[in-house]
C-alpha cells in the first residue's frame, strides 16, 4: 500500500463535494499555492477540498545533485531530451493514491480536478490523462507534457474529453513558452479539449490567471453533482 504524501488541506466551505489536488513545482512545497485559495472567486461552486501535497526531497541533477523537493529528477535544461521516467512513474503512483483517498472519502472521480505548476504541471498532465477514471478537469500551469513520445500509447480513453486548462508565461525562462506550446499541440492533435492561456509573466502566476483558474473551476465543478 502506498503511504500518502504529507499535505496541506483547505476547504472552501464545510462538507466538501469536490476536490482539487494541486502539485507544486521543483524546490517548493505544498505551501506554494495554498495562499492562492482565498484569492479565488468560487461563488457558484460547491464546497471544495483543496489538497496541496509535499513532494519528497531528492538529489536534482540540474542543480548539482542538491537535495530538494521534487516529483522527479531534472537531467538537463532542455527538459525533454533525457527524462527521469522511473521518477515520474513513482510520483504518478503517489498522486493516484491521493486521488483514491478522495474517492474513499466520498468524492467521485468526476468531481476531482488535478492541478499543477511547472514540474507539478508535468505530473498533472502525465497522471491525469493516464487515469482510467474520468476527472472533472486538469489544470496545467507553466509546464509541459513529459514522456510525450509514450503519451499516445499510454493515455486512457476515460480522460480523452476531460477539459484541460493550460497556462503559460510569455517570458518564462525556466519552462520556455515553446515547451508549453508543443505540449498543447500534442494534446490537441489527439483530440484533447485544451483551453490555452498566455500571460505577460516569467515563471510565475499572474492576477488574470487566478481569475481564469476560478472561472475554470466554476466551469468544471460548478454544476451540481
């Protein structure tokens, strides 16, 4: 049995009827996005449980082997030439365990959104689109689709039509805009319904993006279960 990742949990109101599992980026932790919840206009949404897990610490090659919270190793600045498939798949199992925990707590799969920023975005796309149960939506912020060459063969039909919110900064020096655009194009070519947004920002979050995230959550979670 997979040990559940340590995490922060916040509820927009008592007795949640849906969940958002939000994955942080490299070197951060679950606190990174917890502060955004009070900024989201969630009027019209049922009560939501927000879950912000902490990735385990590991040596990260691109940072000289320095130990830091990471979902998988980063082997080079290019991000896609050499990828840590074993690390990605290990984190996938840990994230699926969090999803299953929500189902055990009474939240149906189709009322769960999987979200992530940067490396967390990569994990949200990788995990959510392979899951054999339909999710409410996937939010992919300032990241990319990892292991893209394997994706067409490994994706699951359950999430073929799940809405995907993708957002990227036009001045991002960490995950360059083209990396996000290539991932968007790969998903669209396979028929995934991608909502693409860009913002005048580096590798960060934009105020308009926060408003657009709230609108997406209303779109996919706002209807009664």
